[in-house]
C-alpha cells in the first residue's frame, strides 16, 4: 500500500512543531513509566528505523530537529528521523522511485503446517486484521502472500514441533511508519466522522487504495471488542505504555517481541528448540498489533484468557528466531467464521488457539 510522499512531509511539519513543545521524547517517557522494562526490538526499530537497515520509507520522531536520509547500507529508501541539529535532507543515490513504494506483501509471519512442498495457508492484511476476532475470514486472506500469520494449536507448542515458517520484517507494510509525539498524534483526527480531514492532511486521494486502507484501520479501531476484551487503538508510544500499564494494573511488566537473527530468510522448516517457556504467570496480557497507517498506530487489546510464550526456533538453514506466541484459552466469543477456525478445523470455545507475533507487534505481561 503506497502512501503519498506528501504525507511524509506533512508528518515532518507536525514533528517540527512538536519539537518546540515541552514533552518528553518517547524513549524518556518509556523509561519514566517502565524503569525496569527494556524496550523491545519492535519498538526500537520504529523509533530508529535507520538502525533496522530497511530500504523502505520511514518516519521517526525523536528530539530536536528533522533528518531525512536514504540510509547507509542500501540506497533507495527514505528514512525520516527527528533528531538533533535542525533539518537535513539527503535522498541518497538509490534508484528512482525505490524509496516511496510500499509493498504490502512484505512483512509478518508466514506459516504452513502442511507438507513441506505444499502451498502455505496465509492470512493477508485484507480489510481487517487477522487478530481482530470479530470478523469472518475474507477470500483475500487465502492466497500466497508473505504478509501472514497462521494460527496453530497450543498442544503443538513444545520442543520438537516442526513448522514451515517465513519470517519477514514488517507485517502491515514495508513502511516504517513511526510514532508521533502524543501531543501531535492527539491533534490529528482519528475518527470515521473526520476521515476526509485525515485524507486531506496526508494528501491521500479519495477513492484510492491508500484511502481505503485508512478507512479500514479507523473502522476496525472503532468496532467494540469481543466480550471480555478491552481494546484501544493507540496513536503514540506514550498512549501504548499508558494503556498497557493501566489495564495490567502495574508498571512492573515485561514487553517482548519476535526477533529474527537472519534478515533475508526464506520459507523453510523451523523446529521448536529446547526452552519454550511461559512469559509471566498471570492469565492477562496486553497485545499490540501494528496497523497499516501513515504513522504508527497499534491495535492494543487486553484479555483475561491469554497466555504468552517465548519460543526459540531453529531453521533448516541454521538461522534462529526468538519468537513470541500468544495463546487464547477461550475463543467462544470469536466470530465462528474467523480464519483460525477455518485453518485449524476446530469450533469456537473448544481448544486453545495460538499464533506467533510478527516482528512489529508487542506483548506486555506482568512480571
């Protein structure tokens, strides 16, 4: 999904204004609220996309000024960082148009539990996130797309289980849509009633695929959660921290995300290595899923019937993944036609269902 480059510069204008406001930088806010919790890689990659070594367009908001750079290792991308020292723009020597394209097919977790040579069953972005359990699966979710996350059964979550997986860097798109300061994010409408204002602000043409993506994300965020679930779409890192700590009733939490050691990995068989372990002892967790939007928006939800696991994986090529899996022990309130039930051939409320977290998603659990 290609968001216009003009939207990036709209964000820049807002970011420059934000640098004059007396607000804490996101990293400082995190440390002030979560002093004993290391920031997970999913968050640091968004705050510092230049360190993630991705070719895509990116916007990061920090402290002091604005810096635009095509990157050091791979030309052709455009990263936008608010750092120290004013405004600096460098488009680099990459090939034309490389830096402004966004390929939805790049990112997430591709899982196939069937025969190794068979086509994997995928969960595409589609009109709704596969992690929103209100919705039935759409036909577009059943195609060969690396932007996926397949559900599996908790009984298979143990040492020795083999799965065909494809981990790529980003789930929703190849864009490193970064966090805006809360003061800026709160000043931007995020409502279906004001969607035209949103489109105008980011120079998105009405009727385009990008406009539909914005509408889908906002609509999904406005739909009430399933019974027993508390949800909110957060538009800043500060709001994410506040939601997680408030819903879990503690600042003593762990925040974890999936980490892949090999950048250019392919669909291959992974084996669950020794060391599968539960994260936290409480049944409650807050999971935040990154949405497809011009800037960083996360769909966060808290459920009392979830368990999080750290799952070490070893690929056939020797690569390793520190995966995070979330298991739902009560699926009785999910849409009976949700993709998980169609993939696993089970019924709502019968067995615990799990899924791996893509690399740009985060789970918070009490320590």
